[in-house]
C-alpha cells in the first residue's frame, strides 16, 4: 500500500549549487550527500520545515544519468512513493501488466527502491521506496 509521496527527484548539474539556491530561496537544508556509483549519481536530500523533501541527483561523469541530463536538461526526474511492502507492490503491479524497470528491489539512499517505467505511468518515472 502506498503511504505517501516520499520525495520528488530533481536532476541537476550541480548538487551544491542547487542546494544553496533552494536554501536561500526556500529555507531548505541539505542532509547527508552520498555517491551511489552503481546508479551513476551523487545524491543529497533537501529538507523543508514541514517535512517535505526533494532529492537532488547530480550525475557522475560518463553515465546514463549524465546522458539524460545532457539530453533533457535539469528538472524533475522522478516521483517517489513510499510503500509498506515493496515486494508486494511490485508483484501487484506486475499482475496489472505494469512495465517495471526493476522486477526486484535494489538498495537506494533511504532503503529498498524499484522503478516503474514511464510508459506505464503517463510519462512519469515513478520510484517505489520501502524505507529502512
């Protein structure tokens, strides 16, 4: 079952520059920054006073994510939905004929994650997340 919108991911050229901008404009604070080499990104979570979060994704050089940034530019990359049981959600979605990028969850920044292909969600890349 989907619990809530966990965060919205933004693809950016510079994580540090974007974090400063959102801090100056909206009072956001940057939480721990991590590099996830297997996903080709440096990631940082921006937090806002009421609990909303934006995930900043800066591509590592010569990765698919870098190519996506070059092609599409900066902006919204995905919407993340927090779920209770990611394996159950993936099975349910597969039964409904949804095209999954990840048939099994993998390790992400906040827990287990899996992605739904934009073709199955009106052009939106949807990430499912089961937080640790």
